C-alpha cells in the first residue's frame, strides 16, 4: 500500500507541490511493515504522503496504550488483560512515514443512542498520540448530517476540541465548564455524577467497542439504573430554563433507550406501563430532535411499530422475521 501511494505522490508532486497524498492504515493495512526496504522503491512513505492509522477495532473504555482487547472477541475473551497491539502499531509507523495521522472514534455506530462512556480515556489517548509523532487527529462522533443525539455529543465535541488544541487540557474542568452552560449551574453536578457512575461501571466490568449491540458493552441492571434515574430527576428539577431542560431530557434519552433495549425498570416485560413508556420514549425522541438511530439509520415514522418491540428493533424493523 505504501509503495502504491508513493507512485501516485511522485507522479503528481511537481504538478501539485503543496498537496499531501493520504492513505489509511486501516484493518488489513493497520500493521506497519516489518522492516525498511532500502532504495527508491522501498516501503517508506514519501515526504508528501500521510498515513492515517485507524483505531476501529479497539476498546474505548480503557486507554489505547494499555488495553489490547478488540471487537469481535467473545465475552469470555474479556477476562484478563491483553497488551495493546494498536500501541505497537502506532509506535512502529513513524519509521515508515513522516506524516502520521490518527482516525479515532467516539461513538457506537450501530446505535448512536447507546451509552458510550469514554470521557475517562479522551485525555490519555490524545497524550499518547501527541507523544508518539502523531501530527493530526480526526475523531468520528455520533451525529450524522447535523442531527442531534442523546449521547453527550455536544459535550464530547467541546472537550475533544480543547484536547486537540492542548493535549494537557484539564478534562474535568472543561466538562463542568460546558455542562454549567448547557445544562445549568445547578443541574450540571448531577449529570457529572451520572457520567462518573457509568464510567466506573464500564471500566471495572467491561470493554467498549464502536459496533456493539444492546447486549454488549456496559451491562446495567435495575440496581444500577435506579440511582442513575434519581440523578437525572434531580437534574431536571434543577433546570432554570426550558432550553436547559430540553438539553437535559435529550441527554437522558440514552439511559432510557438502554433500559428499553435491555427490558429494565419501567420497560420490564411484565410492567403494566411498558407500552405507554415505549410510546413516550419514541415521541420524546421526535420532539427533542433525534433523527438517526445509528450510522445511516434514520428514525422511521411511528406507523407500523409494535410497542412491545425494543428500540434496537425499531431501528431496523425490515429485518424482523415477522415484518
């Protein structure tokens, strides 16, 4: 791949002297070459070639430098620690290119609304990149086409912008700074406590991948979600403006979708309120501006939906054997 891109870059170097020719180190090309091939037709990228290393397989609950668990593992494979092969790849690429870029991820692409507790790794990962010859970082978030999601997309974008400007930025400070403005001075501490609860649970018990489904990643039961719901109740009651309240309710949707997918709390199969809560959840999503379930999965009209189905099934009703 490097050899191929070098041919393109050399061919057009004189015609486009300021252009940088870009390729991905992605999945089957993620691993750097084993050794340098000398000569003009070697495997070291030309000075006008950028190699963008992608972390698509990696765990985002734990620092990329430390955790070697990757998506596709069985649940039994989660047990124990594994050295990070991605870290080895990142440290190896500077021998083969002068321009090392990163394509990183901050979303569950299958289900945008699912909790994605990764705030604890944002700073360690950016510092890791900055300390290993990385010149550019792109982060894919959980919105599409300017849509809104209920999974802290605005907060994460703000914090990432601060870190990309300064890898030593204080994440806790900037999170609270944003949340006081976005959710309100009195509501922000309750939401921060929820984020911390979710992160502690995930870091301790699971790993976090970007293409997982409702039964994967963080696993919560009613004894986990009840205190989380109380925090969201407190946050809503403390809101001082309708705009702040709407922002709180939109961010709370993520936990509600989780419970509906996992049949927890008010969405338990034997709950007499389940159908009403499902209808309310769907309508609240519409009212609060949610337009996508996941990557290229628009929210479809309510017509034809079975309210005993779960959000993961609403997102792709055409795949259900009875539909």
